[in-house]
C-alpha cells in the first residue's frame, strides 16, 4: 500500500468516526460537539498530501499538476509510457 493510499484510508476512517460521533449526539446537550467536529475536520485537512510534477522544476517554481490529470499526455516525454502520475519518478510530495 502506497503512502497516499494509507493516508486516504486514514482520512476515510476519520470521516466515518466523526460522522458517527455527530449522528450519535444529535439532540443531546453537547455544547462542544461542533468544536470537536471542526477540530476533526481540520485534522483531516492536514492529512492531505500535496503532490506535483517536479520534472524540469527550476528554483523558486512550484510543482504543477501532471499532464495525465489534465488530458495532455503527449506534452511530456515521461507520461507517454505510464498510466498514472504515481508511476512517474517526478511525481513527488510538494
């Protein structure tokens, strides 16, 4: 299992747990439930890894999206032989 798959699984589990917590406490006098839920959503947001293409990246530039994600496979010599960005050596965490 790749790191992104592990993170996605963790996010999914957290989302289900937070949803269950919110559903169980509907109508109950828990004043802090919304705060707990907001904190959980903030924690989920932090689990998202940002990836980008690091091919031909110069100093000061931000990585961009993969040509495979935008339907321009033939704009990149590396993308011609791969099926998804995760298969490319230049697709890295930003």
